[in-house]
C-alpha cells in the first residue's frame, strides 16, 4: 500500500495520501504524513459515516470529493477502508482520479494488500454507531433512517 501512496504523492499538487478503516483509524499514511494523525482520524471517521449514510439511503457511491478554501480532499471507498488524497485547490483532478483508479486496481490484485485490508475489523455499522455522533449528526442520521 505504501507504494501506491507514494505514487499518489508524486503527482503535482498532491500533498499526500492516507488510508483509514471505517472507524476512522489511520492504517497507513504517506511519509511524511500530510496531516496530523488526529486530523486524519477525524476526517476518516466523518467520511466513513458519510459513505455509510449514503449506502443506507440507497445512494451508493465509491468516491467523494470535498473542496475547501485552499485545498481539496478526495475519498475513495474501498469497502473495509477508505483512501484519502489531500490536494492543492488547483490540482489536475482528472489525473488524480485516474491515478487513484490505477492504484486501487493494483491493490485489488495484490494478495498482500487484500489481506491487509481484510484485517480491518471496523465495519460500516461501527461507523454509524450513534454514540460516536455529535447532536447534528445524530439528528441527520435519524432523518436518513426514517426515509429508508
């Protein structure tokens, strides 16, 4: 997995990448880490909850992109884990998306990576444990549950 993270990190405008389990715990990060571990854990947890909520609502998706004032974040759902790529705001997004596709396809073919990903025990249900939600998230989750 580290090779794939390095490949992503070599792209112009990419600051780094990391992988979190569905509970938000960082499994592996590019070197040097692109963000503080606590920040990566928070992002991982929030995005895993977002993918779980979308799946629960019937809006399955495998990729989400977030645009901020000075940076962008791409999240790729890998099932037991989520890949994150942290980019500058003016990054060439088609190239980033294509490289994510190439890296994740290689990971799916690599038995070592598949085993490493399969060891991640945090399930989607862990991502949607309402005990981990703040008040706003809990209210939104109840709304999603009432629609499904």
